[in-house]
């Protein structure tokens, strides 16, 4: 064989090697099999390496339950929960990157069949899940977890890593985990309990509750709690890096917050039991109760409180440097007794003499102002048909 032929042969072998390498890197299927069934169950087990991925694409819809185990294997069980004439095609595909499973109706005669997918995976496993409808339960997995269901309860526990998951309609429970990311429901309650990490939890129409949720440790700048719901109560245990909360209808409660609290509800009470920072709070109808424990001797801790129908109660440190601007509007028909401003400060106050009818119901205004200990922090409070009370924290 000539030198030229040897050179050409080496080039050919190099090209073949590169093509094979590209096949492996790209995750081209090692094998793929399609099975059909309309009753009973399918079972399948695959060897798996820690850190591999499992992808479920269930166009038939199905409830999904996943838990970790000590084996380096993925075990799947797909079961019809009730009889059906509809045949389902299930595709099992294994690649160098993991396992891909998909399901679809073969003839689409009907969709009465109820499907459940039960999976056991290694502890370290990435998950990418999609189902057209059904609850999703995941326990004990460490990895990147993402997915969605068109409607169903999300139940997540003992997770670690990152998460990005959404349900179009159903409640969310996330507990006993160490992870970052977000969970979202378009309609349902969200409850996050005993979690360490930066988690955005939101609902378009349900209560949002966070209890014993701590931001990522070791960060010099933590993440604020940011929650918005179209209708429901918001309850936060702790928000050390601040909280921005908004609901279209429901009470807002914060047990303890640092840095700041910016909260708004279209109808409901607002309660912040302890805040070390600035505050903006507004309700269209409800009482506001705030206890400020921050350093109000220094500037940067302004407090703005607005209620369109309710009492406002504020507690501040007794050495606070504040400038007060307080206002009560009261209407003719709302109450027989006139609302009051009650504070420990010697304020300059005035009351309008004439009824103002430019805002609908005729109303009068009680206004009071004062500047104390240098006035470094502005406290601005407005309410309609409610009392304003300020007390000093001893």
C-alpha cells in the first residue's frame, strides 16, 4: 500500500471516529422500542448512572409518582387504573444521556382510560416531566427537576438541586428540601415548609404559605420573598432579605421581615409582627398592624401605610427619628363617632370645617404632623373611616 493510500486510510478512520463520537455526545438512541397496551400494566427497567436524566412526555395524561432508591437503575411501571378500549403506544428510548419515555393514544377513540406512572430512580437524577393532566409526586431526588402538568396536585419532598415546575390547576406542597428555583400554580394553594434555598412560590388564584423557609446560606446578598396571587391569603414566617407581596383579595401576614416589606391587598387585613427596615403597606379594605423594630434613629426606614377602610396601628422604637404625616378621612354615613388619631407625640393637628364631596360621599379630614428627634424617617399614614394609633416600643 502506498504512502498516499495510508494517508487516505487514516483520514477515513479519523472521520469515522469523529462521527461515532458525535453520535455518542449528541445522545442518539442506543435503542428504542414501542409497546402498545389497553389494559393491565407495562414494566421496564434500565441501567442508569447517577446524574443521568429521565424524560417523561405523556400526551395521554397520567399521574406520576417518582421516588429514589439505592440502585443504579430506573424502574418504570405504567398501569391502566381502569379498563378502556383505547390503545396506548408507549415509547421507551435509551440514550447516553438517560431515558426518554413518551405515551400517546393510538386511535384516539376516547380518553377514558386512567393512567398511572410509578418510577424509581437513583438519588442523583435529573427529571424532565410533562403530562397532559394528573398529579405529580416526587420524593428524595437530587438534581435538576423541571416540568408541567395541565392540571393536578404537585407534591414534592426531600429534594435537592434546582426546580422549575408548574401546574395549570392544583395545589402545591413543597417541604423538607434544599433547592433553588420556582413552583407555580394557575389556581390553587401553595405551601412551602422547611426549605432552604431561593424559592419563588406563586399562585394565580390561591393562598400562599411559607413556613421555616430560609434563603441560601453563605450568600452576601440574599433573595427577597416575592409572591403575587390573583386571589388568596399570603402568610410568610420569615423574610430576612425583605418581602414583596401582593394579592387581589385576602389577608397578608408576615411574622418577621428584614430590610423591607412592600405589601398590597385589594381586600383584607395586613399584619407584620416584626419588621427591621422600610415598609409600604396598602389595603383597599382592612386593618393594618405593623411593629417596627429597626433602627429608626438612622434614615432609610420610611413607613407608608394606607387603608381605604380600616384602623391602622403602628409600634415604633421610643428613640425613633421620625417625621409624621397622618390623615383620616371620615364620611357622613359610615359611623356615628368620629375617628381619632392617638399617639404619644405632641402633634400639630387640624380638622376641615366643610364637607368635601369631590370623592363621592361627603367627607371631612383630620390631619396631624410633627417632627421628632431630627425627623430622619418619614411616617406617612392615611385611612378612611378608621382610627390611627401609634405606640412606642419600650
